């Protein structure tokens, strides 16, 4: 520990955040929404996506941009991944890419084998 009590090392895992803003109406996006979800599921299954979801207001309604956190070896690779999203390709959303260094935090998963239920803490 350092004098301030902080650990000497941090995770220092470099990730990229895609902030995705609508440029069209929800009705217009609906035409490619299933393709967007298929793209998201593919990124998740291949281990590219760390996490994704919308920002929401106090009532739980989407508010502001969506956020997709991905694993990529470079900004160019991250941009190529963002460019393949059907929302971005079709001009239904625009995005801003930001490098993010994950240093601290934790999460827990409980899996019950008997019924296949799970909880994420």
C-alpha cells in the first residue's frame, strides 16, 4: 500500500466506449432494430462487448445516448466495430468514441445449477 492507503497497482484495462446518439425517430430506427440487436448479440458472443445499454431517466425511460463498451486492440479497430452497427451504417444514429481505462471495481455472479437461474450483483 502507498502512504495514502491506495493499492500499488490498478487493473489498467483499456476499453473503448461508443456513445451512440439518435439522429432519427424511433419509428425510423425500428426498421433496423432487429439487425442492431443481432449485431450486439454477436459482439457479446464473440467476447468483444464488455457491456451495453441506454442511459435512463428516473422513470427508467431511455434518456440521452446509448453506451456500448467494447474490447479492441486499437482505436482504429474500435471505430471499425462501431461502424458495423446497423444503426450507424444506416445513419440512424451517430457515435462518439472514447478510450476508457478500467482501474477499479468488481462484480459478482451467482448461478444456480438446478434451475439455471442467475443473479448479477
